């Protein structure tokens, strides 16, 4: 029996008054699908949706009322026990039972609530996309996805280097990523390595940084770093580091404390006015004026993005250092260009055959 049938049966048998007859179908929704009795969760949900819970009737009182009206070993209540619960609600709220029943009768069923997600800059702003997503994203409905369309069949030498002016695989790959490769000739002298500690990875590397143009106002720098109207603590620390405001007097810990002192208590970001207050506190901590630190920030203009560029590797770039099969492949003469997808495998087979024949002749 569904909720409407249950309401009609109750009306015909005159078990309840007219106020609750029309809404029994909605109250039945709180029992759950296929259920004719109500559990404690549905009972509390109904009290909350009908706004019966207040200072006099709290959520704890609703749970205690449910435990009083149900059977000792039961977990659900019947309709008669539900009406008894409404009477206890009225006694607790010190109002007439009809007022409580009217509130329940006005119910249209369970109220479903949800949380709306906020905007995510790196997801919603398509201008921040990188890689394949900056080109429109991947596709699985291409017309031709066979090897003929995926492989580069232009002429190449035994090592896969393109001949006849064709671009190499590395050049094409780095071109898509926006990286420009500059080849270094053997006659070019390498810059002398600076004395000091070696960097992580075991190989020396050089760092390069992209500088921004000077800004005209602090608000412009704030907007550039924050990419919006508010700035978080990580971005504020990076700004201080880029502008060289961190030293022995004003450390990274001091920057974090200044940020926490000027932001709102429950907030995680600061506005432009709070940013100006942070810069003022940084200047006081460093023993300088606000104008001096502002000039350093304006001169920087925007974020500094630094990266590590690997230097040449002797055992990879110098073919004279090759050993074993790779040495044979590098020194093997070619009569004509070979297709790129079969050149390397054929050359390796040829080198292994020559090595095997030389071993048999010695034996």
C-alpha cells in the first residue's frame, strides 16, 4: 500500500482528523521506500523540516521522545506512536496539539539539501590549461587511428635522427610543449663549473629565471600574484621571497606570523587592504620604511618562475664513449636511408650477427 492509499484508508475509517488526512502521503515519504513505519532518523528529519525544533524542543528532545514512544526492543514506530510523539512535542513546546499537527500538515515531504561547489580557477578558467588540454584536449573520435597515422615514416638514419631536413622526434615533442632546443657543437667550449656543493641529482645544472616588467602600483602586483582579489599565505611568502624581503631579521616564520596576524580569524586569504598592512609590518620588522619595501615590490612586477636546465651528458652525447651493441650501431655504415620504425631493429640484428660470426671464426 502506498502513501495515498494509506491516507484514504485512514480517512474512510475516521481514524484521524481532516488536518492530517491530506498530508499522510507526504508524511509516509519520511518512512522510506516500501515502509509503513518510521525510524528515528526520519522522525528527526520531519521535526527539522517542519521547523518544530527550537530552544524549547531541541534535537536531543526529539531523540528522547522517539525512545519513549517506541517499543522497548523496536527501532521503528507506528502511526499511532507517531501521533503520541506529536502530543509530547506540544507538551514540551507548551502549545496546543492542533498547532503542532498544523505544522506537520503543512509539510510537502522531505526537504533535500546539498552543497554547491565553488568555482575552481584551474578547472573553470580555460586560459590556465597546459599540455594537450591547451590544444583542445584529447580526442577518441579521430577518423584514422591506425599506425599509418600515428607513426612518423619519414627518412631517418640508424639512430632515428631525421634526414633531408625533417624535424626530429625530440624537436616535434618539445615544440608542442613550447620548449626550444639549442644544439651545442663539439667545438663549443663548455662554461666552467662554479666551485661549491653539487646540486641534487648528482649532475651540475644551471638555473634560469623569467623576469617580469616593473609594475605601476602595489595593487597591480597584488592582482598579478593572487590572480584574483584575494591572496593566500603561500603566495604572500613567494612574493616576499621574489622581492628579497626575507633575510636574517625577517625570516620565513616572521612572514607567516605577519600574514596570520593581518588576516581574518576564520579566513585563509587576505584582501588588498590587508596586504598593505602586511607589507607595513614587514617593513617594520626589517627596520625599513614602507616606501623602500614598496619600491622593491614594484621593481619586481610579478612572479619569478625559475627552472633547472640540465647540461650535456658525456656518456650520452659523445658517441666515442659507446660500448657493446650501441658502439657497433653507431659505427655501422649505411648504404641508404632506412625507414624510422625498422632502422634501429635491423641495425641491431646486423650488429649481433657480425659479432656472432666473429666469435665463431675465432673459435
